[in-house]
C-alpha cells in the first residue's frame, strides 16, 4: 500500500457544514482505487471524512496502455468534458 501526499485541493465541500475540505492523507489500494482522509477547515466543525476515488471508465484512449488495467470505455453519452474530481469523488462517512 503506497502512501503519498497530494497537492491538489478537493473540490467538494464538507457535507455537514459546507466548509472547505483539506486532504490529510491519501493512499492507493490499487491503480484504479484511491482513498483519502479529508478534514473540514471550519474550526467549529472539524469533521474528518474518508473519501473514495475510483476510476470507472476510460473516456479518451491512452497512447501508453497498461496491461494490468482494463477499464471499460465510457458510453457515448458520457463523452463530455467533465472534471474527474467532481465526477469521481464520493464521500463516505467514517466508521461505515
Ligand atoms: Zn464541516
């Protein structure tokens, strides 16, 4: 399990209070599944969440295919410019 830091900011806000979230830790379970702990920056809230980010489809084909990755092609209707952060981020309540 490789742990590493990230320098991007999550675009989702705290589900409880709407405050800004900051990533505290992140790790990859495998190439297609990534977890993060994010903490609400609102001092009156302070909630910490576990976030799951999963690659589900490939929208535009790669020029450097990885033989261990076999993502399904996205349906034609999904071929639109969407932010991976906004579309793939799922918030999971700790302790679930
Ligand atoms: Zn909050």
